[in-house]
RNA sequence: GGGAGUAUAGCUCAGUUGGGAGAGCGCCUGCCUUACAAGCAGGAUGUCAUAGGUUCAAGUCCUAUUACUCCCACCA
């Protein structure tokens, strides 16, 4: 036993860093291929290097750390593989902003190489910062295996996958309409487009029908795109316009002749039922254009300005152009009306700029064939989502998936491994840079300028980080991983793409379970965001309350998949819990310094009721907590530990232990010390995954010679150690104590005043009370406990009626008989209502016939119990009445 | 337009296969009882959103309704 040096208050700052260094020094986090042990692996969702970790990361990481630490203690070879993500577009935006701030330069002023040098500097700074934050949180990641999505290995994996998919025809380059952000000046995938409701207008415009004075009324929200109109479409079933199909309309302002075509896509109800078709600037119109072989006329450039096809509007930005064109339409008398209109517009998920659909040549992943096995994997339960309801989101997205646009007009990211012959235009996709053109032999070869969508590399994370495409031992041993932990907001971006990538490249799902959590919101339920300034920095909380308090708070009071509010009161409550276990441990270890005992129970000790009770409860809790953790019910497990530690171990067992601890009987003292230590050790083990620092710190105080808590064995449930009898007896005693305390409080009797306790009871209850009378003396302010006959009870006593016994306290003049009468009458009422209830149930034939026998017997016992108690209470009431 | 979630004590939320409503915080009363006032003891507070249904039995399962939230979507 080490010398006790524990402060009165829990002070996490004094040991958290020290403990983390200790784990690092001993390399406890490092995973090795070990065929004698079962593997358990998690890959960390790599945080973006755009900045620092927020509360959502703290939640995500804590969940993983709890699972990993639990599995490590259970004897698995655990790998938690950490890393960071280059976050292509997000980081590029940040780095460019920084360059602008520092040097006043824009992207146009920089070469690609200059930019990349700055970006790598950024990644070094923020990558390190993020890792430090994770360490503060206590993450037990294997840092020796830390990865980055743009490191050499990941680059190889990306190239390999690209080439594989290209060779299989699953990656192609095509001229298609894509989402374009005019501000970021790059394409975006469908998942990167958010929809925002915006107030706009419906402009109703006349298009003259050629050779007549008739006109067709068109409604549009984007009049500026009319400059690129190449048709008008109506539904062939629409009686109003039916006859116009095949005729020609004249585009106002431009005076271009455009055909009127029939297409089922057009909705009869929407707008005027006639649709202007702009194949270059609308995804639907693009498809209509393909069906009818329409010309594509682009009128807006990549920066969002009108181009040379826009006549005198050239050079205006698209919003300005809208105003001008409406003005002009009005002037020439073709603007019929303008209606207010609320509609959804696509905006860039990074900068919020309204997306401009554009036709351009981009790289795509063909999704149809890849989606099917990913759908099957969920259906066949090769991968299980927790909670299951997210399966709907998963399926819905995969079922409706369109080809994935993967090229980005950015610099920061994986350069696309496609090469073009400058002479003959041949496209070559290969792992290595080709020396000469495979078609014409020219050496004039240029690599594609674009980079890949950042999620392309993230999708490979579960295997790229384990050495793939090499066939490594790690990959063989740790893949597929066991569980992936992430927020529901990232199912589309990441989970789904990892799924089809893992299945396609590895032939196996990347993880067996996906555990999905919600968002951490602010105390008012708003999303934490920079613009609102309502973010809470995990490091500040750790600094003030300790990482353990933060972790425990994140793990309790919410359930999987649901959002949670961050409230400082909850952190305080968790900190108080840490303080509780700190002081309980301090108490247990006080006076143990000089002992030579190892405080292991041998089985030969003389255990009293409270010992048997707490040991049996410990065993039960072991079972509950373990099964909760195995089912990833982390919050339930944490709650059970909390209750066991605080309510049962501290408030009852420790209080009862004091008598023997402070007594003269050395043997009894040693026994109780052993039980205290035994239970405490397991408590520390249960708590360790949730509160790793404080538990390890306490462990070093109590167990300096043994191995570290982090690698100690998880307690095993032993059914033979359940002692139902003792638990039942102890519950009886606790019930008596609570009742006595209640009565005394009702009577306003100071705890300092001790009173005799006269007991009337028979059989087992009588024996129980007498054997354990010391408990009543210690915890219920009794001076002594005496068995009595009913006839000898004086009238100036208050009484407590419990199951199988009546307890009397002669408090004479301290008793307020009116209060006592009221109390007894309340009690009587409650007994009567219980009896009525039970009778009600038992007189219900359906219940008697169909309910389980145990339940029926329970009701019968209840009646007996309360009827007995009712008799006693009635006697007391009569007796008290004589005193008034 | 489609889908999902939430609705339980004043507040924040648990409630694991249906079998007598829980916690933390807050509130009230009394305690500095030699582990802990970041504590101890006692107490009050709920038509478990509404209406039906299934069942012997519903906070829990089913249906509808209401309110709030979120996600998806190519109605100009």
C-alpha cells in the first residue's frame, strides 16, 4: 500500500497530464497483431485540419474511447487508429483567407506550388493542435499509427482505387451538368449542396408564338437564364398547349426562335404549365435538352457573371442581370406580372453562395453498381446501424443516388491520376506518370489539374490506414473494424461511401456496427456555430472541470442518435461525482498505509449482512454494466455505475462499515477493509472507460505494485455469487432505517437525540433485526434495539409499521400527537389503496388466467403484507386518539 | 412533395423484451455527523402531448390528430 497522498478535493489538473504521459510511456495504446488475442478495432473519424476540436468531437471521441477501453480491459487486442483529414475545400478556403490576411494575396497571385507549401504549413500546425486536444480528452488512440488522408500511404490507396474503378468502367469523365459554386469556383457533389428557403419572385413573361399574335405565358424564378433558353416545353397531355407542340416561339430580347416541345416532365399545376428550357443552367432542363437534342447555350461564367452570349448584359453579375432584364422585359411590354414566391435554392455548404448549375466536363463515379451491395449489406445485417431507424436514411439515399461528381477545381487534395496527351488529346489513367502517350508516343503529357472530392479519400479510411493496397498483417488482423462511431449528419458523406468502397475494394464491409450519435447543441438547443459565437470549447471545460467530468457528462443524460444540449450544470454534476469517488477512495484507504495485507478476500472471512449484500450487488452490477456496454448502451451503463457508487456503496455500505472500521475488533476491521477494497477496485474498473484519469490516479494510490488500471481485467459476472437472501434482508433493514428517519424528521427530532427502539416482530424478520441491530443504531439514531411484547409498549411512542414488524420509539414529550395521528392516517390510506389495487387485479379473471404465476403470487403476498400492516396502523391510531 | 425524430416533475433528460413513474439540477426542512457542504438526512411536485385501438395489463405496441425540430427532393 502506497503512502496516502490524496487531497481533500478532486483536482484533475494535478494528475491528468501525468497519467496520460504514463500511459504513453508504457505504450498501452499500441496495438500489435497478436494471434492469441481477439482483435477489436475502431478507426477514428479523422477530424478536419481546418481548426480545432469542438464539443461534437468530444462526444464522438469519448464514445469511442469508452468502447476501446472497455474492450481492452476485456482482453481484446484493441486498435483505435487516429488521424486527420485534409478537408480539401474547407482547408483551401481557410488557407486562402490566411494568405489574404497575411500577405494580401489572392489565389490568382499564387502558383500552385506556393499555395501547397502554405497549406502543408497549415496542416502541420493544426494537425498537431488537434492531436494535443485529443490527448487532453484522454483518447487512448494508437498514436504510433497516426495517419493523414494525404500521407503517402493514403495517396497510394487513392490512386489505386481510382485506377481500379476507371479500369472497371466505374469512373468516367463526362460533360454533364454539375453543381458549381461561383465563389469557391469549384464543382460540388450533390451531398455538398444544401437547400435554403429564400424569398424570390415568379416572373410571368410573354413568349410570342411565331407567325401569330398569340403568345405563351411562361413563369420563371430566374429570368436571367432566358438568354440561354433553347426551347419551351409543355406537357403533351396539357389540353391548353397541346396544339402548340411543334410550333416555334420567339425568345424576347434575344429574338431567337426556339421550338415548343412536348415533355412529360412538365407539371400541369406548376407555374403556367409552360416551361422555358435552359439546358446549360438547370439540371432538369439539361435532361430535357438531352432528350430533345437541344442546343446548350451557356450565359453565365464560372464566377457568376454574364458571359459573351448574354449580349448587352455581358459582365453583369447574375443578380444584377436579373434586375436589368426584368426592367427591359417590362419596357418592351412582355412582363405580365411579378408574384412573390418562396422557394428552395441550392447553396454551397461551405460558403452559402447560391449554386449555379453549369455544364462542364467532370469526373464521375458510376453509382448504380456500387450502391446495390451497400444496400444488401445493411439488409443482410453485415453492417448494423444503431439506432436502426437510420437505416431508412441510408437506404433512401442509396436508392436515389446519382453519379458522384468527384473532380474539384481546387489545389488542396489528391491530384487526379489522369494524364492527357497535349498532341493527340489521349486520356491516360495510371498509377505512375506516363512517360509518353500510349497512342501517339508524344512526350508532351500533362496531368489533370483537378483534385478529388475530399470524401474520396475518406471513403477508403478503414483500409487505407492499415496499409492497403499492400496486403499487410494489420489489415488481415484488424479489418473489418468492429464499430464506426459518427454523427447522423455524416451518414451521406461518409458512412455510405466507406461502405461501398470497402465492399468494392476489400470484398468485405468496413465495419460491423455503425453507432450513430446526435449533435451537441448549446443550452438553448441551437446548433453551435462560429457565426452565433455559441460554441463551447472542450479544452476550457477540461481546464475548469477536468476531462473526466466532461466525458461523464457527455455519456449520460442522452440516448443514441438524439441531440443533446450542453449545460454547464450537467458538467458540474459529473464533476461532483468525480469528487465523490475521489473522497470515497480516500476514505477507504485511510489507515491502510501500514498494513501488510493485500486486502484480497480469501473466503474465510466472517462476513456480515452488509458485506454479503454489497458483494452480491457488485456482482449484479457487473452483469448489468457489462451487458449494457456490450450492446453499446453507454449511457445506461454509466447511470448504473453512478447509482451503485453513490447510493449503495457510499451512502449505505461505507456508512455501515464505519462501526467496524473504527472499532477494536482487528479481525472485523480487516474484513471490512477487504470488502471495501474489493468493491472499490471493481468500481474503479467500471468507471475507468468513462473517467480514465481519476480512476487510474486513484489506482496508483491503492495498487502501486500491480499493473495499471487501463490494462487490468474487466470484472466477470459470477452467478453463483448472487446472494438473493442477503439482498432481501438488507432491503428490509434499509427500509426500516428509512422509515425511522422519516418519522423522526416529521417529528422534528434532532439526530443528536437518540431513542430506544422497541421491536415487535416474529420469525425471520425478528431475527434479521436483532442480528443487525447495530445498523439501526448507527444509521437511525437508535440508542438501543430491544425486543418487546406488544403489551409492554407505552402510549407515548411513535411507531413505524414495516413488513413483518412494528418499531416503536418512546420519544415521550418530543411527540406531537396530532402530527403523529395525521401521519398514521396518511399511512393507513396508502395501505388501504394498495390493498384495493391488489384486490382489483386479482378479481379480474383475465389477469388471474393469463398473467404469469409469479406476478399473481406477488399480488397475493402484497395483500397479506398490507393487511397485516393495516391492522398495526389501526391499533396505533386508536391508541394515539386516547392521548388527544 | 417524401422521410425521420421529439412531446415524461419547474429546467435538462433517462426509462434496455409491455407487469405498480426515475435521475441530475432547482425548490422546501433540518444538519459543518472526523471521506466528501463539489456533502448528509428528510420532503413536495407528473391526466408520461391529445383521441382511439390491441392486451388480463400500455410511458412502452398499433392508428389518427396536434405542436416543435431535423433530413432528403430536379416543380420551373
